[in-house]
C-alpha cells in the first residue's frame, strides 16, 4: 500500500489481527488475502464461521478502495456486505480474491471469491464501499 490510513487503533489489535488475516496483494483494482483455518475462526460445529469469510472480504475491499481514493483526500468504509456460502471450509487455508466491478464517485462495488485449498468456490461476496471525505 502506498497510502497510510490514519489508524486510531493499532493494527495488532484489530479484527484482521484477531482472525489472522494475511493481506497478499492490494491494488485499486484487486486484492487478495488468506486466513489459516484454526479453531478460533470456526463456529461450534467445526466449520469456518461465515463472519470470518465476510470479514476478509470487507477487509480486502476496504483496503483496496482506500488505496484508490486516499490521494484525493478521501477514505473508504463498508456500506454493504452480502456474502453467500456455497460449501464449508473445515481445514487448511481460506483464500480470498477481490476484484473491483464498479468505481463511482461515492461508491465502489467489489466481488470477492472465497475458495479452499482445492480452489473450490466456498463463498461469494458482493461488497459496496462508501467513499467519503477524510475527517479533518
């Protein structure tokens, strides 16, 4: 990332750190990341929790949108996150790949494919980001 957002919380104390999200690549057009599957991201029945999948989708889209608008004095924040689940992830690694579908003046829309280690589609997210002026 070339722009540094004005963090009010240390990155080591965020949800991303809690979940173990590793960001692999971020551009204004795409982003990718992964999460190792550990018990802390599972629900009681042993599946990766849907909230963890939605969280990596939103995190990737937030960072990529911010990268694309920061030079204009803008910030990005989640407006909508709709995640559909197709198959469970039980072990290995959660892989997420986001691609920008729309770049508007006040909203960006992203599609995020979430796969398992066998490259099977496990979840699909549509994330809409609001683009707003950075706080003073």
